[in-house]
C-alpha cells in the first residue's frame, strides 16, 4: 500500500498518483514558521488561515484522504506508516528549494525507521529547470525566454505555409500605462466558505475579527478558483491591460485578476489559465499582456531563482545597510513623515489589511521607497515573504532582490526601478489627497520621493550612465544637489525610530 503525502501548494487532482491507496494532507504548524535560505520567515495570520482552509477543503474533496494538524512531519509520518502498514510514502518533489532540501533530510531520517519516502518529479511548471538549462545554459533576458515559450507552446500564434509565425505582436508594454481619472471601483467576487470559518475557529486564540472579513476575496476550493477565473475573463480582462499599472485610493484591486493566489498554490494550473485567456472573447492585446505574466514572467522567475539561488542572498549591489524597522509592517505605528506620504501609507495599510497589493504598488511604491531610503534589501525581501499571501521564495526573491532592490546588480533588471513623485502622480490619485506637493523638488512641502530620487541618482551616477540614462544625470546639473542631499539625509533620519537608529551611509 502506498500513501501519498500532498504538500500545501500541490492542491490539484492532476498531481495525484494512480497507484496511491491513500492521501495525507498535513497542516504543519512548524512549516509556517520555517527557516529558509533567506532567514526565518514568520508568515502572517492570513497565510496560516488560508493554508489550513485550503488543505482541509482539498482533503474533503478526495475519497481516500486524511487531514491532520501537526508540528512534526516526521513523528506523524512514522505513526501513520506503522499504524496502517504502508509499504512506501510518495511525494511530488517541491518547487520550493528549501522545502525540497527539507524533504531530503526527512527521507534520511525516515530511512532509519525503515520507512521509504519516494520522490516523484515536480510537474508544476510548464518547463522543468533541467529543460530550461538545456535550452539556455544560463538565464537569457526575460523577453527572449517569453518569445521562446510562445513558440514552444504555440500561444497566440498562427503559422503560414513556410511555418513562420504570422499576425502576432510580441509586446504591448507601452500601451498599458494608462490612468483613467474617472475610474471609481469595480465589483470583485467575495467567497464564503465553511473551511475559512473552521480555520478561524482553530486559530481563535490568535486572531481578531479584523482577520476574518478580508479573507473573503481569496478562493478556498478549486471550484471557487474556477469561478474567479471566469469572473476575471468576463468582467475585468477587457480593461486589465490598459489599467494594469494604475493605482487608486478607491479600489483595492482595480481590474487585477487575483489569480496569483490560486495559481501559486496550484488550485489552478498555469496551463489551464493560459488556455482560458487565449480562448477569451477579447482583443489580442488584453490576452497577450496577461499571458505574458503567466507564460513568461512567472515561469522565468522560477528558473532565474533556481539558477542564482546559491549567490543571490550574498549580494547587495548598492551596499544599502539601513535597518528596515519592525514597525514598517504596522502602518498605524509608522513615523509621521511616512504617514503623511499618501502613496506609501495607503499601500502599507492595504497589505496589512489584505495581505495583498498589486504588482505596481509592490514595485513602484513600497519597493521604490525602500530603495530610495537605503533599506537593507534582504530585510525588504524577508518582509515581502512574510506579508503577502501569494508569496513564495522562488517568485518573491527575484522580484524583490533582482528587480525591485537591484541587489543583484543587473542580472535580472537592466536598470534600477526608481521614480520620483512625477510617476506616482501620473499613475495614481494618491497625490490629490497627500500633504506633500508632488511638483516641489526639495523645499519644505516637497514630496520626499522627489529629493530622495534625485539624491539616489546623484549617489549612483555611474549606474544610470552605464545603462544609457545619462539624461537623468544631466538633469541634476540644473538642481541644487546640496539641498536635495540635506533633505534626503534629514528625511531618512526622521523615519528611524529612536530604538532603531542607524548610521546613514
């Protein structure tokens, strides 16, 4: 008899083995406080609640399964194995490197108990990492990888008689940076679930009512995940592409799909999402830009991380050492200068409330701010891992250390993603209700992003010149750089709490 152990992010019947006699889902309370190569990760209550609810729901959807709560994989597996006389325990290898490493250690320990833990290949990504290495040897630029994936899987392509692709345009990136001033808010699905209630009951001693309501935007079952996919295609896909980068105080989600959560936990497979979008009745640009995120960026980040994972945690290109304050996770406890910044305070409040913000809020608001005030990139990465419900090491680490904080020194991104208040004012309505002036460069009511951005460029001129952005450096010649330097240092000092003061480098 074979027992299949199903991991917390393998919640799809496609990953069940025909030769399994029974299935086991463990809500492992140690795992959610696990140690990774990035440091100790203490996940927030949202992650704990949905992990419980997902596992319980999936277990009950199976005929021969058991759901257990444990703080020890090994002792539970030994007990079950001996109790039911299983011959072997099978598990699909994890797509997360630290989980895979832990599984190998567990296998050795179990072997001492005469228990066989048998690994099966991970098949959660369209291309295995070995296939990626065989094709490219090392990560190419993301666009090259995306074009190869389009051809490999015949996505958004037709072929003429000479077998050349026709009618497809590779990139609509320049056309998705729109901001609709008349936009207010749109309807997104809200899901009810008995499993969510059971999770809240289980953690009743640790949670307050504030944790219960926001969770309704997260699907718990595969059926609800399919509803979310259908709702996105029907009600949001037509405008997702053009407003993907837009930010509003009046809308938590705009037209974003929220599908990263069920996809990253594999309640939905990437391939079925890609096919559904390709077959949708909408313009080609809407399809292409969403498929780019799943077929291109998502797959690329997985392989990029696996290629550089042994080095990335030792890299800090700008040598930023400012300590990220613990209270950064609590917007209500933020210092006054940050509270006054409508963009930063709004996104921090949303993340605290929902465990979510969309990708531009992550990159160009929180990430941009952290880079401009010289926070330690590895502490920033750890905070992202802890606070977002859809966070996994393979996707967060390259996005934060590679793209957002530029810690890897252009292995992933070809330039630092930094911006002044001009970008935020153009792509959001934050500035309208902010106490700072987005047009003022460095006087008393100036938006901090303006002088922080210019001071960052001044400190790192050679980087911007190297990547053909010398026009940014030349613009500084017209500005009082001594004034922006003083304002920047004063601001950075003002957001360090007394008990967490740092030397400013």
